[in-house]
C-alpha cells in the first residue's frame, strides 16, 4: 500500500538539511530503484522552485510499504530525523486515485 510521509521542518533547517542530504537522497533512491517511490520532495519556504537561503518548511514522500508500521519505521530512520531537520512527522495511508 502507498503511504504519505509528511514532515515539518524546524526553524532555519537549511544547514541541517544540507549536512544530511546525501544520506537522505540515497534512501529515496533505494525506494525508487525498488519501484516503491511515487513522489518525494521538499516544501519551499517561499513561492519559488529555488528558495535559496529561505530554505524549506518540510517534505512529502509517498512510497509503498507493506504496512503502516513499516512506513513509520522507515520514516523514523530518516537521516533528517537524526540530524534534527524535522520537528514532526506524520505517516498515513494514501490512496492513489489519479496520476
């Protein structure tokens, strides 16, 4: 089943994001390579594709996992969690209706 992982950043998270980004992206690429990643990306803090130093306010990942518990465990192990990027993470089932 698909699960949405909705993350909220701490204030001024950009330096923390930069430090953990390679490991974070590697995990997303592993999901992609397994055919389990639908979408992934950050929420810019301003109305721009490249927010520069304004940074980001959070992230959205929609990926396939065998269960809600497995999705939560994957989210809890995100390098952004260890780096202190996220202040909160919500994981919930997602039903894909339209592409």
